[in-house]
C-alpha cells in the first residue's frame, strides 16, 4: 500500500478554497492532518465556519479545524465580497458542523502536528500567510520540521487586486515576506500558473448539472465569479487554490523555476508585489528561496479535478 502524504491546509474559504479542499478529500494518497482558517476572502468568523462545514458536507469531520488570525499583521483586513460574497461562499448552503470547537489555536496546532509527523508534513497555505508567519515567529524551528511549504499566492508578472499584486499576498504582504525569509524553499503557485489552471465554460456547465449536493454547491458558490467573468467576456473559472494540492500527488503536471523572491511591503503603488529575479538582467545575489511555478498541463489538471468532484 502506498504511503499517504500528510498535509496541513491553511485556508480562507473562499469558493476555490472550498473546491480545492473537496477535491483533496477524495484523494486517497493525501492524509489531511488538519485545517487552519485565516481571514482573507472573508472575515475569520466566516472562513472558520466554512472550513468546518465543508468537512461536514464531505462527511470528514474526523479532520480537526482550528481558528487562526482574524486580521493581517500590520494592516486592516481586505476581503473579496465581489467574488466570494460576504460569507465567502456566495450564500451557498452547506450542512452545519456539529463537532465541538477546538480549543487549541492554529499556530500551536500546526506546530504540534509538524512535530508528530517528524519532517514529513507538507504545508499547503492557500490564503493570506498571516497564520504561517505567526507560527514561524512563535516556533522558529517549525520550517525545519516541514517537508515542503507550498503557497497559493503572488505572481512574477501579473496582478489581480492591483496591477502588480495578487490578492493573498496583498492582504498581508508582511506575512508573505516573513514566510519567504523562513530559510526553506517556498513553492509558489501564483497567478503565473493558476490562471492557466482553469475550468472552461463547458466544464462549469457539466459540473453544475444535476441535483446532487455537489452540483448544487458548485452552482450556488460560483455564481458571483462566473458573473464577473461574463462581464469581462472571460469564461474561464480559475482553480487557483487546487494547484498546490494537486501538485502533491501529481507534480508532473507542473513546471517551474527556482529563484529569489522578495515581497514589497512599503510601496504605495507596488505594495504586495512578489518581486522575482527570474527574467531580470540583475539578480538578488542571494540563495534561492522559492520555486515559482509557471506552467501546468491544463487538460490533465482539469480531468483530475473533475474525476474527484464526480465522487460526490
């Protein structure tokens, strides 16, 4: 029997977060050791509840969920109601979790879990990196206890909240910079790759068909994003947050390059920009701290997700 891959998911559900988690829950090679919620796409009270309810929907309430930070390190919280609604899931209804709330905070729980798995735990952070920066600050040895650090955030070239910044990093750029400075290679799944990992209009129609609980959730949760895409004449539904989780079981779907990344934390126009030396005439003259993912086999990625969603 193949050994399972233990992973901790730090998340701010969020529509694509929810879909990424649902796909991961159907992957037999992944052992989801815990989930921590952070403020981002919506306020923490919503993202924590959403994470718990996603597990209730999937009948996987054996997985613990921990509440983390309600705001960025040094800035006011920015959320994304135009895409995710005020509650993070556009009002899509999920069964309410009845599992007692966990007492331990996210930072302590992640550290405890990393020690338990003794260097084999993968960390997939698919929201703002506040929880992770705080955990690294409290437990300086934590990065060394992790097998891999994978994030959904940043961009070498693009932006989606400003012309040059990606949303997750822009929400808490100071936390992102701290994570990139943690002393371990960070695998960055930014907009350079996640905008290529999309469902087509036909895929969305297929997933919305029928009366299953998943079809209903997919229809209801994606309505805002699809409406926004339609106004831009762009019908591709990007599965941003699924990328790091799919990579864990299918790294061959992706390609990237190692480089050095810094996060702009002071600029007025460039705040939250992940600055890389990938294609520059000048380098940072520092050891590489990141592998920036740049390409994905979209057909294989999409077919994989659709197979997992079909299991609901």
